[in-house]
């Protein structure tokens, strides 16, 4: 299917054209034709930007998937069912929505041209790199096994600092609303900050152990049932460990995607299919999770009542949810109109503030001027509510107008090329996991604020930084040089 990407892209373009022509006049957005055409044209005429057929999940394929969602799926959706108002005070004009699609198209083309130029300037990877990775036994896995214990102890220390007792940990899962506020209050203390930085080590230790088992070649010596059970146990460990971040869904979903990538690259079909099945179940149950984290205790079974599912689905408009979380064009159009089309550039202060805002202590003075804060003030008229995610493209536009969009997304295309190269040069399952994990979060810049990526790099990635340091120390290579060599 990936090898026929050109054909599928043009079929999608034709579907969008028919949808625009057939749409009612009050929500007919012709910008969808331009964005879908640009996607098909890039896939057709820039060979380096086509999906990587040998690796179903990889940094560049993930970026294309998110771009396709923004340029094809969301524009098609608002032509079919209309743009959702969501939390916006009012819908922007049709012109603003179309201009948002034009800017999204410009960002996509800029990133792809940069990616293509950088990819063309370096030698293509050996065609058999993925096959060899699937059968390679990592020579350093024995010494890394000791690191699993170290990382696990760090993670357990973080859990103890955050919750104190095992009973408090159980209460965290039983009463999400209470502990969400408690963890927020605790985050201003040294104990809370230490726990926040150390908790990611526990989940990373589980993943390290899983990757060591895959690299050891044990999958060939065990039955399908045992490998399936091992995969399920690993998934449960990942979900539980990464659920300790105030019920952040992305904190759980992204590691699962990265683990699936490592399993697929190693050629373990049993693990891959198990992870895919569990992932589909989690996706189906996501509406229940939304109700659960809003404050429904496990002690009160919200699904016990006969009308609970009807009540849940009745309050949930799937189209509105998709448009809101996906950053449909009307949200960017609202930002463009409310800022008078970027008439007063901020000259980089918005993006810089968004990058620095998650940093403890230092970032506090930058939070009011971040793109996140500016965007939420436009929607709610107050600083008390900050629950909507501003598109990174909007932050770039506020800073330097169209020049900012071109500049920032050219840099984004360069970063994607380096991530893809690092992925292709991975020597173990754990390295595959790391580069895919980072890539998924960075690719969300297409839809979300740079503050989200900055927050992940500041709080979630310390296990990766320590792993790089230990790896560099064992090989007598400085950490900065090791990172450069990998990318």
C-alpha cells in the first residue's frame, strides 16, 4: 500500500474535489482542493518525500501521516459536516478558514522541499539495513541489562516522592480528579519536582527490559503463546508506569507507538500483532477514559447503569472532538482574524516564550507571553483558563508573518531528515524506540504548540539523556558527539 502512495494520494484529491463541489454553499471551503493537491503533488514529484515502504512506522512516515490528516482529512471533514465551533467564541469567516488551509499547505511544501534537499545530499541507506537489524544481536546488551535496575530504582524513587505510600498510589487511580489537583500543588515543591523528573525512568526501565529480550533473540526460542503473554505484560507495565503523569493520554500513547515500531523493525510478528490489538482496544475505550479522568471513581462503576453508554455517547460529538484535537483549519483561521492577520509581528517572542515556558522557575516569567497563553486569552478573555492548544504554525505566523512560517518549517524539515537518518542508523531495538518516540512528539508540531514538545523534552526525556550519557561514557565518546554521529 505504501508503494502505491501516489495513487492513493490522487484518489484522496479526487474525493476532496467531489466533497467541495457537493458541499452546501455556507460551508464550502475551496482551500481543501489546494491542500490535497499539494500533498499528492509532493508525493508524486519529490521521490525522497514518498513513504518509506520498508518501514511501516518510522519518523518520516509518521510526519506524512500527520500532514495527511491536516491537509486531507480535516479539510474533507469540514466540507462534509461543517466546521465545529467547539470552544471558539464564534466561527471565523470562510476566507479565514481558506487562508488557514493555504498556510498549512505552504508549511507542508516548505518542510518537504527542505527534507528532500537534505536527503538528496547524503548517501541513501543500504537497502538491507532493516533486514539486518531484525536479525542483529546487540553486542552491548549484557552491560545494558544492569542499567535496567538503575533506571528502575530511579523510577521507583520518583513514584515514592510523588505519592509517599502504596495506598496513596492506589488512591491516585481511584480518584483522578483529586490527585490531579494534588499533583499540581505538589509540583511547586522540591519533592514534587524531583518526583516528576524521576517517574519516567520506571516506564523506560520496562521498555529497556523488553528491548533487551528482543535483541537477545529469545523470540526464536519461545512459543507464540509465551511471546504474546510477554508482550501483554510489557504493555500493561508501560500503560501503568506512563499513566503516572496526571492522566496525560499522550504520555501513554506515544511510548506504545514507539514500542510497536521497535517490534515491527525486529520482525516479531507476534509482538507486533499483540500491540496492535491492544492499541485498537485502547482507542475504542478512549471515551470511557475521558469520563474516568474527569472524576468518576473506580469504586463507582459508571457503566453499571443501563443508560450509561447512551449518556456517554450522547454527550460526545465525534466530529467536534476530531476537529478540536486535530486542530482543524477554523481554529487557525480564528487566530489569524483575531490578530488582524499578523499586523503587529512579535519578532520571535511568542515562539521563544513557548519554548521556555515549561522550564521550572525560569519559564514562569515567559508563560504569559507564550503562544498557548495568548491563544487562550483570545478564546476565553482571561488568563484563568488554558486548555486549548495553539498551532505551531500560528505561533510562527504571529512572530514573523509568512516569513516565519517558511523559516520555522524549513527548520522542521531539516530536523525530520536528521531524525529519519538516525532511525535508519539504529543498532538496537532501544535506539529504534528512542528515535521513534522523539519523532512522534516532534511531529506533533504540525498540529500543536512548540510548548508541548518543549515540555516533553524538559520533563519526559531524562531517561533518554542518561542512556545517551552512559552509552557515550562506555564508548569513550562525548555525549554531544554521540548524538551528532547518530543523526
